[in-house]
């Protein structure tokens, strides 16, 4: 039993040292992976920035097309509403004139 009290801490210390070495190796590998990821992110960021001009051009074009489409739809709807208002107002005038004559 006395030997167990002496050997057990030694085994635990050895296992702790092995675990510490493994964790250090994993940390070094993690740093290498993070450096690779950082270089990939910088590369992608550079490529995205080179496309910013194209995206801005597309944005401006869609804004202008949307503006033109809105104005066209507004003009068509006003024209159609004007047709219905003219017909309705003529009928109302005729009805009002007939009522005045009848009175």
C-alpha cells in the first residue's frame, strides 16, 4: 500500500506532462491553421474589394431602372384614373343638369 502512495503521484505527473506536451502541439497546429485562414481571408477580401466598382454600378443601374419604372407606372395609372374620372364627371354633370331642368 505504501508503494501505491509513492507510484500513483509519479504516474499522474507523467500523464500530466504528456497531456501538457500534447496540448502545446495542438496549440502550435492551431496557430498554423489560423495563419492559413488569415491569409485566405485577406485574399478573399482583396478580391471582393476589386468587385466593389461592379456592384456599385449594378446598384446605380437598378436604382435608375426602378425610378423609371415607378414613373411609368404612375403615368399609366394617372391616365387610367383620368379616363374614369372624366366619364364619371360627365355623367354627374348631365344628371345635375337634368335635375335642374326638372325642378
